[in-house]
C-alpha cells in the first residue's frame, strides 16, 4: 500500500489544481492518470506483491481454513485420478484472488467462488469451526471428492445466503442435512452425493423447495429422504419455470410420484432410479417436450407405455428397467430420432418387437431382456449401423437368428429364447464383438470352433446349454483367441477336451459334458486351470465368480 500512496502524492504534487481547467494542463493530467492506472494493473499480476484487491477478512478466513485440516494424499475418490494441491499457492505474501480454486468479485475483492474439487484435505470441512462460513459473499462452493471423514454439515451453512451453487459429492459426509440449508433462497444448483446415507427430513425439503424458487438443477444421490411422513413431491411444481434437471437417486422416496412433474415445461433430465417404493405412471398426454433423459430403473412405476411418449422428440436416453410396466411396446417409440439408449429390461412387456423401424439412426444400446416378448427378431436389429449392444435375452423369441449386415456390434445377447436354426456365419465377421451370449437356445448344426479366431476382440463367449448344437474342435487349424477371458461350454455335447489357445483365459466351464481323452497341453498353460483339469473330474466348473464387464 505504501507504494501506491507515494505514487498518488507525487501525481497530486505535479498537478497545480488551480490550472486544471487550462486545456494543456488538463490533457497532461489525463495522460499521467492513465499511466498510473496501467501501472496499478500491471502490479496485480506480480505474484509476490500483496495488492489491495483481495478482501483482508476473506484472505484470513481462507488461510485459517488451510491450516485447520490434514493433508490426505494417500486416498482419493472417483472420479479423481489423483488429488490436486490447489492450496499450495495459498500464502500470506500473495493476493488470495490469484490463488488456485479462488475467484473474487472484481469490485469488492470478496471471495465469491471456492472450488476445491479433488483437493487432498481431510477433516470436518464444514464443521462448527470451519472458517468457510465467514465467507459471507460466497456464491459458488464446490467441495466434491474430498474426505470429510464422516463428519456432518454444520447449521452455519445457512449463513451463506448468497450461495447459488453448492456441490458436495463423494465427500464421506454423514448425519442430517441441516434445516438451515433451506435459508439458501438463491440456490440454482444443488448437488449432494452421500456415501454414508445422509438424511433429509420432509420439513427441510419442503422449506428448501418453497424458498429456493430459482433451482435449476437438483442432484441428491444416496440421501435418505424417508421418514415417518412422506416428502411433498408436488411442491416441485413451484419450480415450473426454472427446474431443468432433477436427480433423486437411491433416496428411499416412498408414495406416488405426481404425474404433473413430467409436464414441467423446461425439464430436461429426470433420474429417480433405485427408489423401490416409489410408485407412478407415465402420462398419457402433455409431456414436457424438452425432456432428454428419463431414468426410472428400480422403481415401482407401472402401467402401459403410452403412445404419447413419441412426443418426446429430444429424448436421448430412456431407462425403465426393473419396473412393473406391462403391455406392448408402442411402435411410435422407435421413431424417436435422437434416442441413443433404450432400456426396458426386467419388466412384463409382451408381444412382438415392432418391425417397421426407420428412424433409429442414433441408437447405440438396446436392452429388452427379462420380458415376455415373442415373435421373430426384426430385421432392423441385424442392420442398424449405429448399434453397439443388442440384448434380447430371457424372452420367448422364436425363429432363426438372421445374418448381420453391420459390423458395429460389440455386445450380442440372445440367450434363453426359443430360437432355432443354424448358427449364423455372419457372427464370425463381427470384428468389434467382445461379448457373445447364445446359451439356452434351440440352435442346431455343427459349428467349427476355430472360426471364433476371426473374432479377435472376443472377451466373453457363452454357448452353454445348447443340446442340439455341436462344436467341432477337431481341426488342424490353430485356434487362437487372443483376448478371451470367459468361456462357458457347459452341456454342449463335448466328447473331448477343447483344443485352442487363449492366453488370458480366467474362467472355463465345461461341466455336464461327456469328456474323454487327454487334456490339451494348451489348457495346462492357461492361468491356473491345469490343476483343476488334472484332477480328472469331468463334471466341474472353474470356481471363480464373474465380475463386472
């Protein structure tokens, strides 16, 4: 500060105030004043200079915060690949407005944004003694992916009345969300992801939705919203002009979901997954046409899938898996041009899969397993050039498997159906295929196993329980499966040990066959399978559970 004061005095002494209204003197004053302002701005970028921009009280609060917690670089939370060391730049000799993770108001110098995402802190970050609560001008606070050590949020969070963004995900917070959070009436973005099952009582929820009428995005993951009384879900209608994203995953919400919420005009994302006691139905009309993502998996939603769902022309991802929907698949659903993910797994859907499909040019993932669908597999399933995953398993589909004319497929699951006919040769041309499950069907004929060596990306292969299908391993051609890790050939009419080379094989199931003869030397070199095979027990399953693939 002393430098600025001396410079200002020198400037004033050079100017005779009585001559200010003389044209030449006035012009000179403007020039000198301009130089002085430029000089000040340059000094702001000198890191070792403690300039006047940062509010002293806010700076003291941040330094106090830094010195209050342990560094915990040994642990990190996803999605952090490593922890950052943002607070290394925090010291008393520099301007806090230039510190990593800190943004100040350009006029007042008050801290308005504090982002410590993935910082290596550990302790009661928002406990009763946290100096963060002294930053009364704070507008955005992000403390995601740091270690709160199971501590709770103190009621002083309600003193940060200027907050419009609050992000507290993957922090290890526990306890109750304080009722004072409802004082944050300017909130626009709220994200709390609880690994320790935080609790949000209906009183606090109701007051928050009533007060924070500008909320655009609500993300509450793993927050326990159940108690003796149901939360007031219809209050969300108060946010009809602002709400864009609503995510209430695994929140133990009970009762019936109000259909009108699906009609809010600006709503683009809804995720209510893993609320098993949440009931509801899809509206028959007047959907919000702006909806892009709808996730209801693992809820008790039920009823028919209405034709009106075709009005959601912007819909990109639709996940209704693990619900109680029944009836037919509406053909209009498959004309949604923006759809990339469609998941109706494990419902009670019946009837055929619609055949006249022409507009699914962006569909990547189609999940329809665990229903009672019947009839033939439609031709478009074999030719859709965008499709990466096709799962029609555990249905009652009949007829033969057609020939694939697209090479995009990476996952193909058709097991547990009533499919008949020969094994489609086009499968051996699917160069990107990594996962193939055709178990428990009525396929017949002979399959030369060495042809699978053409599918070099294959990681998982299940042909078990196909009693009419014969696998031929008796070929001089060397069968090399360079990426295969899981192979299931149980109940596959094998009479001799399979002969192939798979250097990364982890799981092999050849149980319930009539094996005889010598064990392949190649199998003895695979991981630890030789000890199991060497026991001469011809009905066995390699005892290792499959993980997530």
